[in-house]
């Protein structure tokens, strides 16, 4: 696994690459990819960082791990490439955006346009074995992605953190809630969303209102 990560992120996370856990993680991930299909493609493992430089982050959306079926994962939490059917969680995200902001449902689930506006679409685990959800959860990725969240919290302020579901909400302890806006809700998956607590939260309009207060351009969701 060659670590090719955007330069501003490398400045803040470079020390992680030299730690024993990351050396072991690299070896294990390389073995996994050699042993059978894993996702996302190797060149997209750090896609969230490469599309959204450290100093341009405005919003952080934390997912758990990549989609595990062929063609879905692209290194951005919740996102799928154009031409791939939208997973149910992503459909519920778009439905809430439509209801909150009055926008049309998008034609595809590629969230690259969000990333380029400053939305860090960060999965806590950056790789997965085909057909096996959470199969790489214990390899050590969370140490690295936690370091990324902590770096943002230490060196940036006025950001919006969207924490959806119990796992993402467990990351709240890493974030300075006094200098940033933290928006929490249930996960947008049908199992959680249909029980209540996802729809009608107006997170996307609240996010944009906060960004405007900080003198930042809102996100075109």
C-alpha cells in the first residue's frame, strides 16, 4: 500500500505513517488486497483526503466502513460512483436534503462534488474485504482516522461535524464542541431512519446557516 495522500494532510498526519501500528496496518492491507477482492481500489483508499485538503475542510461526515459490493466503494463515505444504484442510506440522505432545502433528488450518488466544496467524507475504516462488512475494522484504521479528526479539532475551528448513528457519535469525544458545530442524529439507514430521528432534523440547512455565520460559503448539497 503506497501512502499517497494530499500534501496538507501529510503535514498533519505524517507522524502516523512512522508509527508501528501503521506499518502493521500497511502490511495487513497489502496482504488482504493480494488475497482477494477488497474495496475501494487501492488508488482511492485516501480519496477523501485527496479531494478535500486539510485547510479547505468545512464539514466532516463520518461513516463506518466502505461499501463491500463490487463497484460501490470510492473512498468517500456514503458515496457511490455515477451509474451505481444508490444504497438505501444515501437515498435517505438525499430525501432529507430535498425536504430540508427544497432541492431536487440528484441523478446519481457520486458525492465528489461535496468533497470538492470542503466536505470530508471520512470512513473510520478505509478498506473492506468483498462481501464482508466491517472485515477490516480491527486492522488499525481507526487509529489513523481518529488522528485525522483530532488534527482538525486541534488546528481548525468553525467546522460542522455530522455524526450519524452510534458509531459516528462515539467520535464526539475527539471534537472540540465549543469551537465547532456538532450535529447528531440516528443513522440514515432504513432500519434506524424509519424509527424516527433522521427525517425532519434540518441538519443541512442548520449546517449552511452555521457556515454563513462563520463567513464561509454554504455547501451546495
